[in-house]
C-alpha cells in the first residue's frame, strides 16, 4: 500500500477523516460523511475495529506499507519517551510530509511523486527517498530548473503553510526545518494509544 491508486473518497468515508486531500475526495467526503456501501443499521464498532481504523489512518495518511509502519513502531519502541508519540513524530519527519507541510505541494502523493522524480534537494543534495528523515537545520529547495521552479511557484501560490516548525520562503522556493516537530505538531489527529496496543499484539 505504498502507493494507493484506488478510490480515495471511499477511504475518507470509511475512516471518517480526510486522509486524502485532493479536491475530488474532499468534495465527496463533505457530500457523504457516512461510510460507503448499502445503507443499513451498523453495529457498534469493537475495540479491535476502532484500533484498526486508527492504524489505517496513519498508513493511508502518510502513504505507508504495513512493513514500513512496523519498522517505525520498532524504532519508536527503542527511543526514549512515549512510544506512540515517537511513532507519530517519526512519520511527521518524513521528507514527503515536510514538503507538503511546508507548502510546496497540496497533497502528500504529489510531494512523494516530486521527490521520487528528483525535484527536491536537501542541503544542496538530491534526495529521492520520500521516507528520508529530516533534521533541524535542513534546507529543502527545488532543483534549479526553470520548468520545475515555475511549476512549484504556481502550485505553492495558493497553499498556506501549515507547520510552525518549518520556515517556507515562497519567493525563493526554500524551506528550512527550524526545529524537530513535537507530538503537538503532528498533523494527523489519531488515538496513538490504540495504535500502540494494536501493533503490540
């Protein structure tokens, strides 16, 4: 599930949250906020089902495979502090998420595609791994090609920056990671305790 290509609106409706931010999926979710499928009286979701939903939110939101999420979880367990919070901070520090949060692109799949195609530089070096973990002080820029600069300048003109820990200059098309994100900076509202319990099974 590293690159989900199915109907995004159905995932938003199933999870009850806009994990996909493209215009069509958002409009569909606003029009039909209830889960997809035939209209019927639904039973109360079990604790297991709730935990699974929270885990799926993380996977779809950050574009992770199950294996990737398990790797982040294992790394978070070895770190000091709260495992759930560490897990979310590791996801938040992914380069594709930072590119989206800075304001270069409007969606994470869009930023992931740009990174894979080598459109972005980190500290002057080409990085084509969306999973790259940014650090405080990292400088992210668009590759010095007129067509790319024009494309991202037009794309970012209507996007508001949404991360206080990233300083984005739209004129220079440059983002500076001023500090590492904390759990309060995580962009996805999720019940991390349920996810930790689920992954610890």
